[in-house]
């Protein structure tokens, strides 16, 4: 089965010969190698590029372990470049190479070298590395299959079944090739332990790994909940009697984000137009991995849908914050009262902004009023939207708020609201 990843392939194609190092990043097993070594390679071959001018090195392959030495890798690549034609250099998991920055920089001034690499850790593109590239590194972030890509692989079945399966087992490409719930669940649980957890523990020399695993489970159980390292430390202390420090928890949170397992969403004061330092929300990059951590026991559709919407918004290139609206009013006695209302997502991309609420169910008008209350206290002209768990088509209510079913929202090919339709 060939899974099309057209949005990423188009970015690679558009970046050809731009004089920059193209760095494909993302969580392990999300399809980086497939994108580079299969889809992009096939594109180059279709454009008439001779195989001798495509240098592919899988640095995770034990057979290429000698090439993890920077000088050996340079010698190998140089030995493949035998004429003045354009060479496409494709390196998978280049962070396995010591001093890889020097290796990549060595080709920045080689006019007939076009370099593409993958990496599974966000520190791979830290400020120090970007400085080493002298502003000539371009990141192409790849995610697990979005719902549209997931649907493109299915044959038959209802929309409801497809969405339910996606929310339980996520979008890691290998998952869709497996049959039956048992195979999928065992694969995801094994993958988390044997790949993600093992890689993190080895890379960061984590000795008290039980605390790290408990932290992952705690975050998995509280999707959509505001938290911070101090609050998490207090939970560890009260529930487990653990003496884990705030600094250790902060470090673990950073590590989980560096490995692309989690993303952090900051709180934003919409009226005050400023960020609020703490607390924040954390969302999982893949719902299947989140569910695997909890042995597929806690499959609350409300929380899973919120995580799913967050992932879709990030995929579409939005920065996503948690919105807060401060409302001042007088009570029956004339005293001033202040309340804080939450907007699930404040989405920004360029000059565009959207305010979005996630509401799995809106059974009656009272629930609708509750969901749109915070949105109605935002006085700017940006679009406001409620995404529900149903399969209704998009419509705009009398308050000017767009209401969309989750299936329509996910399948509208990148359009967010009605004015883009």
C-alpha cells in the first residue's frame, strides 16, 4: 500500500536547489524515511534524475554504522559525487552522526549538492544548530497521518467507524496496515516501550524512569486540563508519596516535547493581548500512543476530540494557544465580579486568527449557550467557531458563530471556516 503524503512531498519539491539544508523532523515512525527514501526518491526518478546522482544513507541501519563517523560519511558522499551534475543527498536520522552539523555545513557551499536529512528530536534544530547552518536550514515538520490521509487508505466502512478507529488507534502509518484490535493495540504498546521510551531513557540517561512513565500516564489521563510542573509535583507527592522535584518534572516535560510525543499550548489573555505564564495544556502528537499508555481504558471522546482538533490545527500551520477572556460584571448587589472564561483554541497564522471551541455534544440550546459564552465576549472581528462531535454540515448561527461537525472540519481539505469555502 502506498500512502500519499502530498502536502509534505510538495514542500520538499518546492525547496529543491534553494541552497538550504532541508531537515525533515517529526516523531519516530511517522513516515519521515518513507517520505524521503520512497516518495521523494520516486519523484526524482520520475523527473529523470539518474540513480547515481541520488545518495541515500540510512544511518539507523546497523550496516551503515561505520558512516556514523563524520569523516567516514564525508568520504563516502564525496566518493559518490564524480561529476559536476546535481547530486541529491538523502540522509536518514542524521543525528546519529557525531558532529553532524559540520558534515552538513560542508555541503552548503557545494553548488551541485542538494541536501535532505531527517531527525527525530526537536533539539536537532536547536538555536545552536540553526546558528551553525547560518540561516540556511529549513525545517519540514511531518506528523502522523491526518484524518484525510487516513481516510484515503480505507476501503468501505462508515464515516462513524472510521472516525472512531482514528481516535482510538491514531495515525502512525504502520497501524493502518494491521488487522484487528489486538494487533493494533499490541503494536502501539510495544512501540511506545521499545522505541519511544527506550530512546528517551538512553538519550537522556534517565535513571528514575518510573517517574517519567508515571508523568506520561498522568498527562495522558488529563488531556485538555491546565497544569504546570508545580501542580504535577503536588500530584506526585499526594498520590505516590514521590519526592520528585519541580525542576525534574520540567526537564521531563521538555524531553517529551523534544521527542515530539507532546506539544505544549500556552494560555493567552485575549483582551489583554498577552501570554499568561502558567498553567498550560499538553496534547499528544498521536492519539493511538496516548491511548496505548492507558491500555486503551480511558477513551473519553470529549478529550480525544479536543486533542484531535489541536493536532489538525497544528498540521494546517497554525500556532495554537489556550484563550482566556476576563469578564467583569456586577452582581445583584451591585458589587463587581470578575470571571475567567476559556476558549479552547486561539489559532494564528499570518494575519488570520480563529477562535475555536471543541464540544463533543450540543444536545440542547442551554449547552450551545454555554459553549459560545466565551466567544461572545470577544469583541474583535475574527471568526469564531464551534466544532461538534456530529456529522452536520457547516452552518453559521444567528450570533455569527460557525458550527461544524468534526468530520466536516477534518475533511474540508484545509479550509477552516465558511469564508474560505
